C-alpha cells in the first residue's frame, strides 16, 4: 500500500496563490468525490484546508502523485508548473512524518499551536462523510492525533506560544496608546474571530462589534463579550466608527473593498484604522494597504510577530521530533504488515491455508476409516499423529539437512517456536 501527500503552505506559496486552493468545510466532500473520480484507482483521500495550508493525503496500491497534482492545479485554475513550483510532495514514511508534524504543531507558523489539530479532525470527519477514508488513512490520522496528544502532554512545545489572535492585539497595542479607548469590529463568527474577540476583550476596549452574515451565530458570539451585532450589509456605512477591524470569513471574494475603506478614512478625518485580514482567500482588498492612515496586516504579515517565542522552545522541539519518529516507525510497520505481496499478513494467510489443507486431508482420511468400521480411538490416534507429522515435517527435514548453517538456523527456530516455556 502506497501513501502520498502534496500541498502548499505559508512557507512555500504566497497568500493569493493559497487563496485559490482554500476549501470551506462544506466543499471538502464534493471535492474529494471529484478528486477520486479523476484518479485511475479510486484511492483513499483526505483534504486539509486552513488559512496557512491546503494538503491532500491519499493511499492506494500505486502512488499517483503527478495525476493528483495535475488535478489540484486544474481545480485552482493554475498551470501544473506553477503549482509544482510552490508545492511539496511526499510518499510513505515522509508523508506520514509530515502528517504527524502538522498535527503536533511542528509545521505551523505558530510553533506548537493547537488549532491545526482540530482542523485536521474536521478534515477526517469530512473524508469519512464522503466515503473516501479507508483503513490506511484512518490509521495515519488516528496515529497522528495520538502523537500530537503525546507531544502536547510530554513536552513544552506549546508553552508561551503567540497565536495569530494574540499577535493582532500586540500589533494594535503598538499603534494605539490605550486599547481601552479603541472600538473593535470583528467580521465573521468562526473560531479565529472568537479567539481574536477573546484577546481584545481582555484589554477592555471601549466597544466590540460582531458583523456576520448569520445574525443568529453573530449574536451567540457577541453574547460572550457584551458586544453589538451587525449585518455584513451594514458594514460599509459603519466602517468609519471602528479603530480596529479584524476579519476572517469563508467568503471566496473580498467583502471589504477599497472604496468603502477610502470613505471610512475620510469620515474619520484621517484618524488611523488598524486592519487585520486573517482570511484565505482575502476578505480585504489588497489595494487598501496603500492608503494613508490605514495599517493593514495579513496572515503572512503576522509571521514575524508570532516567531518571537520560538527560540525558547527549541529543546521541546527535539523531544517532539523523537516522538514523531517513533510514531512514523510504528505506522510504517503497520503498513508493511498489510503489504499484499511481501507482508506478514500474506504469510499468515498462507500458513492458515496450509493448515486447513492438512486438517481437511486428515479429516477425510478419518471419515473413511470410520465408514469402514474402524475403532474410534484408533481413528483419532491416526488423525492426531497425521496432523502432527505434517506440521513437523518441514522443521525435522531442516534439522536433518546437510548444510550446517541451515541446521543452526533450524535449531534456533525450532527452539523458539516449539520449546519455549
């Protein structure tokens, strides 16, 4: 069984290219159906898509890396050559190690961050719902989750980590002297916005508002912080009211345009606006960054901020990598056992088949003797002796062999399998 993976992330591809390959959770199931239909052997498949990465994991009899990459390029509307230049591909133990490192937060922009683990679990549930997850990928991901749990419980990899949300607050604090006088607008109501709202709320800002397409979901989040709720449709007319705007939605197109921000700056009489776009694809048009009095940051712009605490955790990284290595060895051993040609599973099946043939032959012989009126005790004695002789014949032949090395190997094997207490 072959395992392969390919993907792009924050270290290999620019933000706008990553945006072409961003899949909302409800898009994963149909996307997996399309992927599997495009490949010759209908492999197992799973798709992980976050703001910092999009990765495809597959398992099948033969690897189909090139076909998988070509399909993904077509899906994103780019040439295979462009995608290849910004992607990474892996097979077997290298692919497994990558999955384990991602789940453990070792491959994240924020070293040790726990959010990716939940996103991977969501991806696995989506693959299961699509009927695309077989035994091999199930083992790969379940073992990756176990490794991630051990890394988190056994090391200090997540200690003092700076999340994207915390980084946004830190940058806002550099622009505004007193965050207690700042009005904050959070656009969206997902996990990332919830984290941002939590971090800003801890600074006791003057006001927090939640703008979301679904008022019900927005109200649920706003209730936690005593925040105001507003519709996305009202955002352009009210943008000027806010000093800090944090946006992270699943929209495929920008929802805050250049014109809306220009009008907001004018109405604010050029008081600065701090904006963070954590969405992939972008929520805020990139041209906004060029406006005076607007300080716009994307997920990639936050990279330098979140690296601040990295050096203090390098000893924990070495411990975590050792745990990952052990997990990879265990997984690959499991895969080897299931190899349909050379694996242990095949050998076990062959031994069982041979034993069944011997048993069937001796039973047939015993039934004939019974039909002829032979004494039952005599027949049972012959049956047991016949089975024993068949089972020991190969081993006895090796012990009597002329080759001294063969006899030594046979002696050790016989002692191991037959004479252990």
